[in-house]
């Protein structure tokens, strides 16, 4: 009978070194779900570093997956720049939402301040507290460094920003500049506190989807700031990156190729992007994806397993390495048995 | 009337270029020239939006362009619609209630669907976002709506649609229910008992019109 010969830590370390681990690693992409399976309110994942870390670690142990705890959420930026957020406490809420954006008028753009002390801005105190837990446990220390246009959307308001892309592009650029300054300051803070070596810098790129913006708008409003932030992080010595290219972004991929990154970069894609395409465009990087979160929520275990197998068979021998992952955050109330299919598939079909 | 064709063209172009000022000016010109405001809406403003919808479906324009066009559309409608209502000649294909489900505040898609429904002659009552089941039911009953449109952008919140559906079926007999949003698909819409699904705003409007025609 086949047995795993590596711990999760060893498996991920081998992957990052460019070596083949014992099996395909699995990072299911769980946030709120980790709280749910621990019997905690979903909000604990984002409002309480201690409990978030505990739930994520217990969840990892239960499933036997390889994704260590991290702190990030898609609507980051609004709180950090002085807006208001709501943790997911309402029925059906699964993620943090921005309830009041820092920018309400055009004039607000000019007065928007980059927080002086990033460690006290918005969710950063919680993120840093979780990072200290990661450090204590010898785990990768994650920091959210974007994606800048997604952050700008949380600062300006998504719909307002969409209009400004056409009518007031200069205002969007001003905000993107300030967001980039902030994110680089965050990276500098993490490097100072934890050292660059163990850092894993994370981009969650949701607003960048071609369901919203054109590839040309991505090239104009996203790419320059992604390049600036990543270049700065590389300059600080940050060697590992995790880029979640959320949703439909097929037409943006050629621009993502132009973002500075190392080989130790995980490129995670949604169901809308074919793994084969990503493998061709990022031969040296680690490709991750792309099990359908809706299927994990609503499908039968057999169907989830079959889709996991399809992903594994398509990508497990990718030169840069492959991680089986959901195409986006797994719904908090997804049936645990469906989530487990990812690990089961890696053990069954992802052995090296 | 040569002027009429010219005005329709200006209205259409104003919408396509997202120019609110030109849309208002062209609408005012239409009024001054005695053009039937209903025709100015349909052959000018709505025609422009329909063309934008076609470009969107061909991926030749994206949400920012659609939103800017919709602002111009609404600016023009602000001039013309009161006149249509006052004339008593307002035609509507049906009444719809629309909203984003409880726990979800992503409403760009919903706003685009609302706009495309209005362009297609459907009276829309917008409940906004984070709408619970009771509000959907009450609003649909109060407005005697033919169509109830639900939007969810997240896999968490889409479950609300599934949960609401049995109550809608029993308490809103005869009302057609449409669903949409990034995590949904036709299969889920069918499984949950929705009458229609639109992958995007343009498609949603097409489905809505079809549902109302067969109602």
C-alpha cells in the first residue's frame, strides 16, 4: 500500500526547491471553511489572529492538506486607508466586505493619506499577529501585497472606479500610486520584523478579471503597479510569491508574464483559465488550480474527485511544479467530504 | 423628418460614447423638435445601449464602458421618460423586482441587468443589495411583478438563492424567477428551480424578455 513519505512542510519545501515531492501537494484554499469545521463563526478567520491560526492548523491536520495558515482577504485596502468594513457575521456572509470606502468624492483622492505606520493600519495588526504565529511555528510567513487594482477598488468603490477608468483615469492612477506606496511599506515592515527569507508575498487579483475590465485596462492600470510592487519586494530580498489570478483572466495572462517574479512563485488560477495554458506561459513557476469552488459546494464527492483527477493528470508533471487547489476560496459551508476529495485525489492520482 | 434621424443618431452615439452632456442635449433637442419621446428612447438611447450590449458580448467593450454608457443612458432618460409617462403612452413589457441576496454587496452585475431590463421596456423595482427573502417576497407582491431577479457574486451567498426558492415557489405563484452572478451556472439554476439564468447582463435581458413573452 502506498504511503506518504513526506510531511506537509517537507512536501512544500521540496516543491519550492523545484524538486518532485512524494505526491502532488494540496492547498485547498480554505478560509471561512476552516472556522466552520472547527465550530467557530466564520468571522474568526479574519477578526482574530489567534483563533484563525488555530482553526486553519486544525483544519490542515484533519484533511491532511498542505496549505499552512495565512491571513488575507479579497476586499483588503478599504479599512487600511480609513474606510469601514464588516466582518462576515451576517447570514450567508462568507468574507469581509467594505461598508464605507475611504473615497467618496473626487476630492477625497487628493487628500487620501498613505498610513504613516502600516503596522497599525486596518487589518495589519491582525495580519501581523498571525504572521508571528507563523514565525513561531516555523511556517512560511505570508503578507498580502496586492493586487493593487483590487485594493484600489476597495478604496474607491468598485463601481465608482470602473467609471473612473474611462472618465477620470488620472484619479485611479493617483490611488494606485498610494496603494502601491502602502503595500511596499508593508513589505518593508515584514522584512524588518521577520527577515526576507521566510516571506511569501501574496497577490489576490479579483477586480482584474476580464469579466470586469479589458486586457488593455489591465495593461494600463494593473501591470505597472504589479511590476513596481514586485520589483520592490524582489529588491527587499523576498524570494517567494503566491499570485492568485482570480476568475476569467485569459486575456490578461500575457501581461501577468511581465510581472517580475521568481521561480518560487505559485500561479493560482480559477476554473475559467485552462491549466495547460498557464503551464505554457509559466514554465518555470509552480502552477496551482483549478477545482471549481461551486462544484465543491454543490457537487457530489464523486464529481469533485473526478475533477481533481483531471487537474492532476493535466498538470502534475509541469516543469515548475503543480499544486492541486480550488479555483478560488472554498465556500465556508462546503461539505467537508467534498473538500477531502482534493487530498484523496492527490494521494490516489498524484503520486510521483 | 431628417432632424429626427439625426437626433436618434446623436442619442445613440451619446450613449455609446458615454457622454452624459451630449445625451441630455440630444434629448432636449428631441423634445424641442417635437420628436415622440418614446421613439427617441427606443430608437436613440436604447439602440445605443443595445449596440453596447452587442460589443460587450463580442468582448469589444467591458464593464467600465457599459457603466459609463448607462450613465449617459440614464441622463437622457431623465429628460425623456417624464414626458412619456405624462403622455400616458408608456409601454412596458412587464414588471420586475431585482436585488442582490442577503450577505452580498456586489451589485455591479445587478445594476447592469437592471439597466438592460429597462432598456428592453421592463419596469424594474430595484431592492439594492443584501436583500433578505421576506423583502423579495413583499416587494414582488406589492408591485405585482411578473419577474423576480436574484443576483449573487459569491459561492457563500449564492446558497441564499437555493434557500429562498421553495418559499418563492409557494408564495409567488406565477412569478418567473431569474438568477445570475459569477458562481452560478445554467445547471444550478435548473437544479434550484429557476425559470431563467443569464450569464451576463445582455443575456439576462434576452432571457427576461422571453420569459415575459411566454408568461
